[in-house]
C-alpha cells in the first residue's frame, strides 16, 4: 500500500501570534470566501454516502463541531452569563476576568459544550470547580441543548440539518467527544487558541456498527497540526495506531508577520479500515507548537470504504503504458487498482520521463515528482493546483519542466529539494500565492497573474517575467525573502509597484546564519517599498548587470512594519540588526534615491560588492553604524547620511564622501581602505583608527583621538586636518617594531598628548 502523501509543518508559523485571530478567523470573514474553490474550501468535502443512499453502505454517522461556548455557570453562589470567561474581549468593556485555565466561549449547531472544569448537567446551572486539571471534554450539542445551557446564538447561519441537507446522515448527538489536553483560551472567532502551549486533542468515538472508513476534517489558523501526529487508534487485544490512508492540506493567507504569512489551514484525513472490525476508536492529533487556533471539525464514518467517495484517493503515476494522463493503466491507487485520479487527489509521479495532461484541465491537491530523473509535463489544458508541487532530492542536478499554464486555487507550497530545478514555462494565475521551500530552484518564465504573494523559505526563486500580485494595497500581497535568494531578471517584476518586499529572518528562526538576498538584474528603476526585517541574519539587497546604472527610488526601512499598522501588535517596530546594499560586479552601480530609515545605534548598515553603491536624492536618516565592506560607497551631497554614528571602511573598500560627514562624540572612524571625496570631515570627540588613507579636509575638535593601525603591521594614515579652536589631538599608543608614519598638513600646530 502507498503511504499517505503529507505536508511537513513549518515551525516558523508557530512563532507568529495571531493578532488578527480575534476578529477575522471565521471563514465567513475571510476575503471573498466563495470567489475561489479548492477541495476543502469554502466547504469541507461532503462524503458521497450522505447525499444519495448508495448500495455500498447500510450505516453511517455525521458529527460536527463549529462553535465554542461557556454554559451558564455558578461561582460562589453567583450565576454568570455564558461569555464571562472570555479574557481581553473586544466587545466587553471592561473585559471580564477569567479563572485560570477555564477560558471558553460560545456554542453553535451540533457543536461543542464543555465538561470537565464544570459540574452540573443541562440546563444548568454549572459550577466552576477550579483551574485547568489537564482535560476539557467537548460534546456535540443540539440547538436546544445549547439554549438550555445559556447560549443565545447566533444560529442563523447554522441550521440543525446542514446545508445542503444530508437526509441519510445519522446526527450523533451524544457521541463522539473531543478531549482537549492542553490549556487554551477561546477567541472572539469562537476557536480554541493555544497561545502558550501546543494544542493536543483526542477524538473518542463508539459506534453501533463496524466502521470500514473514517473521514476527519478540521480547520486551524496559525501553527498547523503536525500531520505526523494524526493517528487513528484502536484495540484488537493490543493498541494499534494507523496513519491516514489519504491526507489533504489546503491553506489561505489571513495575515503577515515577522515570519511571513499566517494561514487558515484545512486538513482532511481518511482511513481505509476494511477488515479491521473497528467499532470503538480514537483519533489523536497535536499542534506543532504554540499559537495554534483550532476552529472547527467534521467527523464522518461509514460501514464501507469506497475509493474517492470520501476524500479523493491518492494516485501514483507509473507511466506503465505511455505518458498520457487519460490512460488508466498508468495509474495505481493505494490498493494497486488502475484508476484515473479524481479531482483534487494527491499525485506522486514514480516513473517515466513525461506526463501529458492532454486537452482537459487537471485538478490536483499536491503533485510530487519522485522519479530521480529529468521530467516534463506537457499538454494544452491547465493544471489546477490546490496545495503545490514537491520535487524530491536527487544525487545530481535534475530539471522538472512544467509547460502548461497553472491555476493556484489556494496558497501553493513548492518544496523543491536538493539538486532539483522546477521551470514553469506556463503562466501562473488564480487567487493563491507561492511559498518556495528547501534547497532547489524555482524559475517562473511566463507572465503570471496570480494575486497572492510570494514567500521564499529556502533555495532560490528566479522571476524571469512579470507578476501581478499586489494590485490591492494589502499586507497579504507582498514578497517575503525569508531565506535564500530571490532573483529578478531584467524582464521580471516583484508583483505590482505597490507590493511590499520584506527581507530577513527573525533570530529565533535562523540563529543568524541563513542569508536572505534579493538580487535585481538590469538597468532599471525599482520603486516599491522594501523593508529589512528584525533579526541578525545577513539581509542583502543587491543589483547586478546594471548597464549604465540602476536606480532604487523606493523608501527603504531597516525595520519591519505595515504602513499605518503597529507591527506584531506592538506600538513600535523593532529594528533590524543589519542590512546590506550591494552592487555585485565591478561595472555595476546602483543609486539609492529614496529615504533610508530605521535601524538603531547598535545595528549595522553594510555596503558591498565590486561595484558602486550611491546615496543620492535625499538625506539618509537611518540610525545604524555604516560599514563599507567592499567596492565603493559614493555619498553625493544630496544623499548624506546624518546619524553621526560609527563608520568603518574595510581594506580595499572606498567611501567617497562628496557630502559633508560628521561623527558625534564617543563614536569611531576606522579606515583600513580609503576615505576621500569633496565633502568635509568633522570629528567631535571621535577615535580615528585603521591602516588606510583619509584624503580629505578634516576638522578635529576637543577630545579626538587618533589611534591608527592594527596588530598586523604598521599604520599608514594620511589626512589634511584643520584643528578646531579648542583642539586637543591625541596620538594613540602604537605597539610596532617600526615607527608609525604620519603625514599631517595643517596651518595650526597640534598639541601632542
């Protein structure tokens, strides 16, 4: 049997608190929920045995959890309303206090009601018995039971009999239950939110018939449920655990933060239990880390397993006969049957060198290429992708070429592993976006119109043509260069001009070692806003193949923020630890003509590359110290940086300061390369050091110290100083076998101390 095709959870999602959760995490509040259609969105998959009474089934079950609530309860003889336990409520002023560990709210049709930290039975009153003891139990309830327990709605969108009607479904009113094993709160979106602890659950079900299939579907936001923890457990004399036969994952973006996009995620798991004789079972599952919001779930069981009658069943493309999608003998399901894939199935390519989709659109969830060889997808119709493409690692470089156009129905993950390059020659359209992970390369050659953003989480993306996301000014329509290199070729674009770009990784994600780089090619002007995010990993904005020169007219920020919105729910946006501006090759040059803001006194702005980085247009008010690593930093009079912070010029690098340069008291000027240019240099209590050359007019004032050189050899520092009216010039101690050499040209006589 084939193993289930699964997504791995990205731990970075666990780090992002869901600041928007309280107001926008119900599906009805997401943008245009019905304007796009995956398999699990906007509604969960409805198994076929609930619509028509098929001959395959004689017994089945339906249970649904969609809202959370607190029944009317009593503490110290006082009866409280059902919403008293919701902390930090945006609708209650002042917000009610919540007893430690008991923080739940709301109920709806066929939904949750808590038992565990309360005593009493419907209609109540219920008595709060103490803090969280390790478990809440959530029972399915009817509208009538919810009302008797103190819930007042809304019920308008939640008919007792789901829409569309399911006349064949048995509504299981008392069983199953979901046991919650970790502390959590319930947000205004009526979901269980594990802010400080990973959520952990067990579904308990006991059936009056033998179940041969179970379909469990659920929705989360933020941190995802770890797919490796989703297990069905039963006891046939010893405890057995079974992974899903099929597992489908779909995502929609809801917000952006320091670690990228955060998603509403839907997962659907189905088990083929044929022949196991199961009537009692549990399903266990856990969030990967904290900051998971568990929102709703559906459970369906039946006494027969029919492929594709619940979730679409995974297929392997073996290319046993030819390369045609339409030839059934090319396909195998988990039981070895030669069946064409249903729409929305996970697909793994295990054989052949090509797949021809023909002239009919092909809808899939996740497409995995696992041949270990070059592979090509052809056809005149479109690929419709709900989850993305995975290219398995190979021992030598391989190329996967996708020629048909592709529609991204939901947010797509491209996991392109070591030695793999995926080239998309067709246009990418649809309402989804792209996340590229792992060490391989994704290249987009055609003009694309997809409206979601781009997230680079590893390896390389090459944009060789235009992209159109960002037509709406929205934090979801942006580009994240999280880890790896995003390269924009001369004909490529980063979405529309108002699509924001973020470069960098927070410290807790990378430990400061992974590089985040955006490289822009061509003689061109870039005008969209660019931010360097918090964290100490290398963050590089570079330009190459610039011809007579490129221009970056955008306003650059050395701090993550969303215009008009406090970052991450706090009032001030944290500064980045470092940022780097580069002109890659000796004949490259790029002029930064917009503002450059943000940073802090203990952070660093680097310039690098073999070419010339130019500051011009307006003054640069960033607060960071400046380090010229390589090449030339040319500061024109209009582009002066005004922070008066430390300046370092490394060996073989040059700072051509045609603007006036002033350093404040207590700062340092270290020159191992060259500092020149027509602007003046004014030092006020500054330590000057290094083994390079200062060749410009300089004014020394009280407290300045000249201490050039290093332990590697004698210093060579030349300058043309003007001594201030109260100057005291100190020549620092030198520990060399040779005498330090100084050339000081001045009409005033320095006082040596």
